[in-house]
C-alpha cells in the first residue's frame, strides 16, 4: 500500500500521517478497536471488552484480550478469549487453575502459565505448600530440583522417586543419575501410600484455604502482603546471592 521505507509523522486517535520515500504525504485510518480494548482492560470492563471482540471478529483482538485478562488474573475472560482464538490447551489449563484448592496454588499456576517458574515455586514454598512445589517440578521434569526439595523438607522423597521411575519406564531407559540411585536403594516406593499422602496434602490445603476465608478481612490482607513480600525477597535473593559471592571472592 505504501512505498518503500515510509515514516510515521503523526498518529492521533485513529488517524495516521505518513511520509513516503518520495516525500509525499499519505493519510490513513486505522481501526479504533485496539485503543478501545486497551481502555476497557485498563478500567476492568471485561464484558465490554468481550462484546468488542465479538463485534470486531478479529483474531488479533482476541489474542490481545487473552493476554490482558490473564495479566489481570481475570480467568473467566481469559478462558473465553483463548477459546475464541482456538487455544484449547490454554483453555484447559485455565480450567485446571480454577479447580485449585487455595489462592496460593491458583496464583502459582497463573505464574506458571506466564512462564514464571521460580516465582511460582517461591509462592508455594512461602505458603508452606511443599508437596505442591515438588509436584510442579515433577510436572516440568525438573527432577533434580524436585528431589532437592523433597530431601530438604524431608517429605515426598518416595513420590519423586516413583514419578521418576514411571517416567523412565515410559521411555524404556534405566536410571543413571547418581542422586536418584543413592536414594532409590533406601526408600520404598508404594503407589498406594503415595496416593494417600497426596490426597492428605490436598485435604490439608483445602482445610487451610477454608479457614483463611473465615479470617477477618484485615488479617487476610496482611497475610497476602507478607506472602508477596516473602516471594519478592526469595526470588531476588536468587539473583543477588551469586553476585555477592563473586564480589566477596574478588
């Protein structure tokens, strides 16, 4: 539509002024939908945002709405936007997030959804959800980290070994990791006991979440702020600790 190497001179509302390579000016109009969508998102008018996307019938708008709503933890809108974009695996994961027994687990999986693995793990650990943090690493095939957490907190070592064994059997390979070989000899793997422990962990999490919902609003807010502070400190320490060691060694 435009000549080679055009330059934008002015962009106001939906009107754009461009200068083409030969020096001539070209005036163009862009759709108003992206700006409207951003406005609706900024003011949390999600129903209006959905109506706009349905009216415009533009996949790019649906994709933008999905990202905006997920960033604002508006799961229902994000689910509908991803469904309209044909992103069924993401829709399924959002449904999975909605079934989590506690706010901390939901937040952790939203962070995982955004690729923030360390932050998700820190959220679970700071909330005392050790098994859930271990399971997240198992699901991501971070086997050594899963075993490290299990050994450190002295829980679910058999769970990690069991899932690791199942993983290796699926691919028809044998264990070669020295740490796993070390613990495999002294830990009994019993799937019935493991499933019972997992169910007990989930029940404890549901009970804890139910008790938290009955707490005074001010107490819940304070708990949330303290949790967020602990997460920030935990994540930041992972970045600054190596730097401090290198400075001290020099």
